[in-house]
């Protein structure tokens, strides 16, 4: 499977509501997420893999649904970058 196909599969898994250990197949053990301040997380934060998977379970209660629209893809060797539009319906007031 190409890295682009894997990235698209990851977005589809998120759209389908997968969370926690069901998402583990998309990450390496040295994964780190840097989240900048936003409406759902005003202070932002850093997460290692365990914390990110735990947050994905808790986050299921924040969103009714989410969709991703891939706008552009750039690939070079094993690297791939996607520009993605994200749309979500929140389940709680923000």
C-alpha cells in the first residue's frame, strides 16, 4: 500500500468513528502530536501515542461526525503531505 493510500485510509477510519487501539495501526511507537490552540482545545497540547489514543476515545463524545476532503497531495519517496479540509458537527457546545 502506498503512503498516500495509507493516509487516505486513516482519514476514512476517523470518518468512520474509529478511535483508541483501532487507530494504532496508523502510528509508530515514537509518535508525537503537537496540537496548537483551537476551538476544541484552547490551550493546545503535546501528546505521545498512548495519550493521543486515549484522547481519541474521549473525543468521540465531542463530535457527532466528521468528514475530510483531500484537496492536494504531494508525494516524494516515502513522504506524503495532504492538504485536507475538515468539517465536523459537534455534539457539545463549543
